[in-house]
């Protein structure tokens, strides 16, 4: 007997649009004979008749086919924190601002759900980072991130002093506001705001980006995915402050850092899975920005000017060009 298909639906219930969209999603999935789960912390706000209510733990996504996330990037990062260990792909529908992690916009919602119902989507892995904090050689904290691990100052009135390291060798000492260690997925988030490069998601790499460093050599660096990045906190505590810095992972998980703390960042053992709205044999022609090449996503999300572009062969699409060149 074939197991019943199940989808977990999670929403930013603080937004009326997300609640309305969630009810539409649940109704469409149930009408297609697909079982739906919602987490108990959102059930009262969503009031979705027919959906199973489950605890907001990794078990909520166990054996589900996909997790549909309605909200912005912050909502998707929250859900990734809860469901990563279940190994279930996330499909984000953007109801926020930029929404780089989302696969589709709210206007595309009916077509998105049709694609889920028809299984017309692909799953891709996104690199994460595992983060270890040490003090005098002793591990004091371990955590992870999808976008970035950032070591930041806590004293507004002064810089923090750090020494950075790559692959066991010292790189430079900086007086700065902090250092961002990011994945390609996170290259369009905090690292980008700090002056880092945009890295295409399929590129395997790690980024180290200093934040407002007072130094001649303080540019962003892109290194091997097998490298280990480290940031050692020398000083930075202000008057009356017990900590010299703070570690933030995806802006969600916080670890306070005393002087002498060492933060190590390496490729994560467990990736995050994202659903992309294209199936076998389909190109990047999904709804809106969904399923589109990453270049198109950049243009759409950042509103980049492309007027005047004619392409390699004006008036001929990629398929036509391949045929002509064959």
C-alpha cells in the first residue's frame, strides 16, 4: 500500500497575507487528496480545517514530502532550523521584501501548489556551515548556519580586535566591527551588505568578509569549501561589558564571546534541501522568478537595470540558438 502524501505548511502568522495564503494552500492540497500538517504554535491563527496539528519540532517534517514556507527569508531560516535534520526540502513563497531564499512570489501561489500536487519540482542541496566555539582549547558551543556565521562587536563605542586564520595559518589581525563567514547561499545576505561578492549557489566555496575593518588588507575572500576558517577574539569589551564579541548564526542563534574565544567555521555535515519549481526536462520557466536561472533571480530581486540587452543572438531564444549551432 502506498503511503499517503503529506505536506507540512508553515507561515509567518504575524502577517495577514501569510495566514490567508496558508489557508488557500491547505485547501488546495486537501482537495488533491494530500494530507497536510501545521505546527501547534500556528494552528490557532491559521484555523485550517482538516489539517493535522503537530508539535513544532523536527518530527513535524518527518516523512513529509515537502515543507511549504509562507513568509520572508527570516521565516524560511526559522523553519530550516526546525526541519533540517528531517532531510525534507523547503519550498519558500515570498511574502516579505527581497526573499532571496524563496522560490516563488505570492501572486504565483496557485501555480506553485499545482506543481507540488503534480510533483513538478526538483530538489537541490544548499551548503551549510558547522560552527565550533572554543575557549582555551575547550569546546564551549557548537551550532550551524545556512547563510552565515558572524562574529560581531558588542561595544558600540569601540572596535573589536580579532586575528583571522585560514586552514590553520594566521591571515591578518583586524580592528573591525566583525567578520562574516558565509556560504554561497548567504553571499546575497549579510556578507553582501558588508561588501562581499555574490557567489552562484552551485559554486562550492566559503566566504570570509570583514566588517568595517581598519586595515589596508581587508577585502572579502573566497576559499575552498574544504577550508577551515577561524576568528580569534583578542579584545573588544566596553566598560562594564563581560564579553568582547558575539557570534550570530543566521541572525537566530547567539553565542557570547569573551576575549580569547575562538570561532571555527567549516563546511556543514548536513545540507539544507530546497525545492525548485522545475521537473525533469523542464527549463527555468517557472512562475515569476521561480525556477529561473540565478542571474534572472538577481535581476528580479535587486531590480537591476537590463534595458538594451540584446543577447548573443537577438530575437532567438536559447533553444533556437542550440538548434542553429548544432
